[in-house]
C-alpha cells in the first residue's frame, strides 16, 4: 500500500510539473539549438498512432517539415527527426536514443466523431474560419475536449476489460494549449499496477486547423512499440521541453 501511495505522489508531480516548469526549466537548465534537416539514429520501433487515429501517409518524416527552429533541450540532449519515413522525433543524449515522439495527421472528413463535436460546437464541415479569432478558437477547443473525453471513456473501458482490478487507471486533466497558434489540447493517462509500480504513462497533444487533426504523442510504456521513452525519469525531464516544442511547431 505504501508503494502505491508513493507512486501516486510521483504521478501527481509529473502531472503538475509542466504548469510551472515549462516556463522555468527550458530557460534555466536547457541548451538552445537550431534544428537542421540531419537525421538521428534510426529508431528500432515501429509506428504507433495516438488516440486511435489513422496517420496520413507522408513522403519522408513529417517532423522534418514541422519542427520549429531554435528549440530548447536539456543540456547535453539532442532532438532531431529520426531517419526513415516513420513520423518520429528522436530524443538522444551522448549518441543514445532515449525516446521518440510520434506525430500523426488525420483528415477531419474521415473522422465522424470529431465532425459531430465540431458541429455541436457550431463549426460546420468545410467552413473556412479564422482560428486566431477567440470565438472560433473557443469552439474548436470545446470540440477537441469533447473528442478527448470520448477517447478517455473508450480507453477506460478497454483498460478495465484487459486488466480488471490489476490496474489503477487515471486520465489526466484536459488542458488548453496553443500549438503553432492553432487551437490545441494536452491530454493523457496513467496506469498503476495494483500491487505497486507504474505500468504506463502517456502524454499527448492534439491541434485542429480546420481540415486536419494533428496528434503528437509519447509515453513510458514497456509494451509500446514506438513513440515512447525507455525510462520514466527521462520522460519527466523532457516533458516541459516537449510542451515548448509542440507550441512552436510549423503547422
């Protein structure tokens, strides 16, 4: 029971850390680097898509097109697109890949669930709206949060069916975030083993540009194929920097 209590404290710290750390850590402990179109060592994992969405095929690694310049990373770390066509961002230190971050693109026209939530929020299909306008921005955020809540409900049922009482499953609070000046949210979930020990921790971002849904995701999950960190502590260190990377994408 004590181990579970300690884990809950660790999870709470992880969830609260970005709120203050994203404004402090990147400018105190980080190194500012200019991104280039060079490739990192190839990840040995296959593509995983966040939130059950289907990624749109792309020619080359999409991160090469969307990753902003002059990003800030922890001292001694490197963040560049992975080699190959898989939409993965490689996070490395001293030549070793610590983890990867995945990006996927889904057309809203092929996502009936999101279309419904957009319509409920007052955004009609194929409407050309300025999402820098605060009213339209709020409508899109409302739709994205409703879409994420549906995802949470489905995921919770799936985890309960798969693990029964062996897993304590909690979802993260939905947070509004601007991603490349587009309406966006940050979401995720945590799974703790009933006997103690973290089983999984997922952190995701979603942004909407009027036609496409962009999803950025990474995790600590030994069972995941890609879009993950091998060690939880490295994910905790990198999360506030990932927040800044997501906010400054070129979408």
